[in-house]
C-alpha cells in the first residue's frame, strides 16, 4: 500500500527528464551555427557567428572580402560617416579596398579648386583585424601634380584588373603609410565607434594621392578564436534531402 506513491514519484521524475532532454535537443548547439531550422547534415550560420566591421574613410570607400563586395560608403563627400556592417568571416580572408578623397578628377583640388584635400582610411573587424603598416597600397590618381595650384592637373594610373580578387598579385605594391589621428582629423562619428588598436593608413602622400587601393590577407583570426568554416554553403547538399526537395 505504501509503494504506490514511490512508483508515482519515479514516473514523474522520468517524465520530467525526458521532456528536458527533448527541449535541449531542439535548442541545438550554443556555438558555431544552429541546426534548429536546417535540414539534417547542414549547419547554418547564425548572427552570433558574424563579426562587426567598422570603417571610416576620408571621404569614400568600397570594400571587398574574398572577392565579394560587402560594403560601400553611401556618402560620397560630406558629412563624414562610419559604415558599420556584420560580416561572416572565412579564413584566409582577403580584404581589398578602394578609398578616395573628394578631389576634382581633373585638378585634384577641393572646394571649387580653392584648396588641397587630404585622405585617410581606418578599419577594425571584430576578430582583431585592424589597419596598420602591414597593409599594401597602390596609387590610382594623384594631384595636383607638383602641388601646382595655379595650373592644377592630375596623374592617373590604370586600375589593375581584378585588383580585389583573392589570387591577385600585389607583391609589387608598396607598404601602406600610417598617420596619427591628429593628422587625419576624423570627425565626430569616428569617436562613437570602436577603432581601438587600428591606425589610419594611406599612401606616402596624404595630400596629393586622391584615389588609392589597399589589400591585406588575414591568414587566421588575430584574436586566436577558432571559428566554424561556412564556406561553400550553396554547394552543400543536406543529408537525407531528396533532389528538388523544398527547404525547411
């Protein structure tokens, strides 16, 4: 007569453990993607797998990662702004940037051809990647030649084909020059974002070189964190899915 409550208690405990196990399985892994909504065999990246990318350019930029365009400054000249986006990292990571000071394409001068301008570019990625002297730079347009503001004109160089591609050979490019924050004089949006550890970079002539290209290959995450490899997601065939099946 006294055993019935004990058996009932055991049944409740077993049922509770079964429910907890089922909930844990449905939640999926806590790190490195999620299987919650994906088909068997396919781990989909989640937002926790992304990194924050902060970029400030004087005045404009476009940025590629591993040959794909991921960010373009929406403001060509003023006001100065910071572009902040989330990216899904893949290593090795090839970062390629075109940066441009707002100079007249014929004279190289600013503000109705009344003065010289200056450039500046800085970047920080959530894995610790920053702009510094390890980056490569190539000048595309500079002027006014010889600082001649009475008869200003520019010197243009051809844009290298596929300069943003992973397999592009930048061995002939120069090392980027770094500049102090005081020299570049960034405006307010810069101070509202994380650029700790990053340096302003440009060519060796911040005033006259108006359009430049940058490249940097990041072999492994600088912060040492091991991250999942989500490359080739479109080429992955989920296990158990029939040909032509609908995604779940």
